[in-house]
C-alpha cells in the first residue's frame, strides 16, 4: 500500500508519520508537498501534525486552500483512506471534509501528555484492529484540540457512529470528550492524538500502530485478495 | 480606496475561556459592573474596488477564509480610506 504524507509549510510530524508506515509497517510512503498537483497514484493520504502556516488566522485556515487540497478532496470522494492527525484534523475541519471545529483548550494551555482513549467505534477502516470499548494510550500535544460542534451536528455524529475515539478523562474541553471522528462515509478520519508517536515499545507503546495496520488490512482485503 | 474594518468574535454558543478569565480579573480589580467579556480579532483591509462591490467581496472573504462560521461571528464596516 502506498501512502502520501502531505507536507505543508510548518508541518512537523511528517517524519514520524513516514517512519510509522514505512519503517514500522513496511509499506510504501512518499512525502508530497502542499503545492503538488496529483495524488492519483496513492492509496492512502496522511495529513501530519504541526503548525502549518504558523497557525496564522486559525489552525488550518490557510492550508485548506493549498493546491493539494483539491486532490485530497478527490481522494476522499474516491473512498480512499484520508487520515488527518492534530493539525491535519484541524485542516480537514477547516476544509469542510469533517464537521465541527477545534477551539483552544478550555484551560488555554498547550497540553503535551499521553492520554487514555476509548475506542468507541471499532467498525471503521481505521479501527478494525482494536476492540470496541478498549482503552488505548496515545500521546496528545495540542493547544487547540477542544472539539466543538453544534447540537444538530453532534446528534448526526452519534446517529451515524462517526465518533471513533473519546478521551477517557476530559482535559481539553472537547464536546462529549471527542478525540477523533470520521466522515459519514467512514473513509476520512480526523483525530487530535498522535498514533504515529505510539508505534514502538521504546517510545512508550504500540497502541497507535494498530490504527495504521487497520488501514493496510482493509486495503489489502479490498485490493490484493483479488489479485 | 476603501478601508474595511472586520470584527470577529466567537459565537454566542461557544464558550470563550479567554473572555471569562479577563472578566474575572476585571472583577478582582473592582469593576463589578462588567457582566460579560468576549475577546475577538480585529482586521483591517485596504481595498481598491475594481468594479466589484466591496461589501459583497468582503462578505465572501469572511465566509471563505477570514472567519470560520462554525465557531465565529463577524461584522464589518466599509469606509472611505483617508489619504495619508
């Protein structure tokens, strides 16, 4: 499976993502610049964390108009897995590929720690290697991770089972403790925690690895089984 | 030339922790009459209208890029720019 790791000016988790899928999973990965025009040869798209465009105006507000975003929208429409982590999640909400928005943490502090996450939907292409209801440990590092959406949107998220991860305890003020959501179709996931930072025992656990394994497993079942 | 002043605040339904902290601080200073504080952003644009109605253009800019209407409200004023 071939992943594109999108690089915006100010991305800083792109190397970790590349390492996770290339070195830990042994899949193909390539960096793709924000001003690139074609993603058709990739099977999965990864939007890394960081501070694209210095978080100027709002996190992700400027990145969402990057040339590559049109291609990401195409990939999403084609049903390819699109994963946005941290700043990547913020970009996906700004672009309207995911509902809601990320506000400043309720205590106005940047929070860097390992968080407990509950897997609230193990029935997605991103979470099939987890058990529903299980608690996993994934690092978070964000100043604007306080997920917000209006009541109507929240109802829809619940109805369609789009809430995929919730925090085991509230620390940033997110509505209903939401840490990660998918789009209605289920092929675009945005999450504030960093699974790419939990891919080896040496760095504090491997709970994040199963997320990437889930994506690869789903892709192989859909594409390789028939080969 | 037109000068556009844009005011952006968090929507009423969105908690503004910064505003709440500042309100608390004002109360401590004895300004008990302050009932609410909302902190926002102020932007100034200088526009050279090129046939396009600046009101319409600025509204578009606000909806597309300058604000996120999921969480923010905005209002703006268009005035004649005074030559420096």
